[in-house]
């Protein structure tokens, strides 16, 4: 009878250090890991002290006894998988793999753990250089301290011999993104400064979507154009209130509009990689997540388009109003060029010759009028107002009217296609094509937008005066434009 032989499996201790360094590409990740460990231990307050060569993370959590310390230094421990909820605050525990603490070894030469749980107080010193020099026996020096060495339960981790200096602002940014900073009964302070979540202003879109694996919830914020930035692009995808990574969900094809979208989505069912920087993308959970987020992103795109159109409409409306006011002034000093007849005589008001400007808004539409004063002697019989022909308009059309007594012209800025005419008229309605390449080019510049609108409107007004003589129409337009934009003393 032969007895089986055994081959021992040995892990070089230096490889554990290497694993920590490789899994956590950014050495600053160790702060996130230590803060999340404190969160899992029901800490209500974590004090982070950053000095030139030392970082201390102190919490008031449940602390560890001797068995807890052994578990703490157990590589790949799955204890938190067996106890996924914390006992005091019933928190969803974040840690899973027990490797995060070794990320500290990518940033420092030594870390010290002091912990208290009831009557037990212990200190373990992990010296990277000494540990690597010894044999493969897994022993770290443990010192049992008096029970009054620390007043309350909790754990303190002290990192010394830092390889580089860490900026407290960088640590704060990592904590905001990588820890459950919004959780109740949880506060983090860095050098006596309380860390608070980021606050963004803009158009907010909360959402809640279901999947076969659980719900996803969150809020998308569409930033104002002036607040858009290329930094931190995308939506934060969070698992257990911790950002794993930012995703664009196809928004990379949106051009500049992509920079206006921020927000976060919570999906606790997503399987994550061991370094907590990504997801297992071929999993059914992640595919279901992507499908649900597709619905959310479609709604975001539609809202973004509506907001863009609304702002663009307001900008075009202002420019069109100014262009019409300038044309009104030019026609007032050139009544012979007006196809609408002579101006009424009235008291000089607001610097527009003998006509007063009155703005009139109809409820529920986008039309504004620039009116003259009533004639001093009303006509014997009022003629029925002729409504301008308005057709083929989109919901985003901008309509304004310039009026002389009982006659005038309606101006419409709308989409008629890139291949459509730049401007055209039908009876007393002037249409301006906002899709035309020349209009797009000039409307993008504040100083040329009004001038270009005035050019197109005066062109059509000049043709209305005598459509059979284009040459004369051109000269009339030139005169109107000059008087519209040259201030007279």
C-alpha cells in the first residue's frame, strides 16, 4: 500500500505586496479602503490627519478583539460575505476581498494598527522591509496594551514612511467619490475639515428602473452650458453607495453636449472586479443594467435637446427683436422705402422717431409685436385685419411682428432644411431658415447674429416694395441697413 505524497503550496510574502500595488494603481486608494473598513465597522466619525510623512485614520467603530485582528490580516478573507450587514447601523458592508489594506504598502514603509474592543486593546506593527526579510512564517508583532490605553472602541491606522506627499484635497476627492459619504450616521473629517458631498446645480432628473436582479436608482443633472467641463466626464456608477467608475453610456457620440451631463446611479447587484475599479461586463447583471440605463439615457438626451432648443429660442428671440427694432428705426427715417405705407404721426417716444414702441405678448404663443401709437384721428372704418400666412412651422418656430398702423410684416425663424433657401416671403410673412449653413455660421457669433437677421429681413422688405426691380431693391436694402446700424447724433 502506498501513501499519497503532498506538495506544499507556498506564497511568497512579497507577492502579497505586489498584489496590493497592482490592484490599486493609484496609491491614494488606500485611504478609501481604510475609510470603508471603518464604515463597515459601524464608525460614525472618522478623523483623517495628513502630515508630511504620516497619515493617521482614526475611527470610533466597533473595533477588533484578538480574533478580529487575526481576521483583519487574513488574506482574501470572506468574513464580510458571511456577515454582509453591520450590527449597529445595519450597513451593507463594502469590503469583500480582504486585500485592500495591502494597498497601503504601495504608499508607505510601515503601518501600525491600534484597536480597542471593550476590554481588549492591541497594537500590530506591519513593517514592510522587516516582513519581507523574514521567513515565510506569517507572523506580525502583536502588543497587548492596557484597557485604558484608548478610551473608546474603534481602530486607528497610522501610516509612516510615505513614499510621496499626499495633498489633503486629493484625499478628500477620493473619499467623496469612493466612500458612502451620504450615508446617515457617518462623517469623515480631514485635518479638522468635514468632508461633504459634491453639489451640482442644473436640471435634475431623478429616476428609478427595475431589472430582474434589482432596482437601479439615481439622479442625472444637466449642467448649464456655462458650467459644463471636460473634467470628471460621465455618470458615477455606485455599488453600496461607493463609486466604482464613471460611465458614458454612449454619450461619447454627443459632442459638446456630453460635457453637460453628470449624476449618479446606484446598482448594488452589479458584480465588481477585485480592485473595485470595474464591473464583470459579460455578466447577465451588467447586461440588464446597461439595458435599463439605455432607457434613462434616451430620456436625458430628449431633455437636453429640449433645454438646448429652449435656450436657443430665447437667444434667437432676443436677436430678432433687436433686429426688428433697428429696422423700424430705419423705416421711420426712410418712409419712402416702406412697402407698408406712411408712418402715423405721433409723439416722439423711446428714440424711435415719431412712433412709440409697445410690446405685446399673446398668452400661450411666441408672438410679439412692435406697435406704433394709434393715429390721432381714428379711421372712419376699420378694415378687417389680414392674418399673415403661417405654415410649415415646427413647435420651435420664433415669430415676431413689426407693425405700422394697420399694416406690417410677420417674421418667422424656423427650420426649413440645410438645402432650403436662406430667406423667403409669402405675402406679408418673412421666413428665415435657421438650418441654412450661413445662418448657422452667423448666429454662432453674438456680434453678427442681429446684423444677419436684419440683412435677411431688409432684403425681403426691399423686394416687397418693388419685386420687379431687384437692383433697386438691393439699393433700398443697403440704405435701410446703414440707417439701422449707424447711430445718428
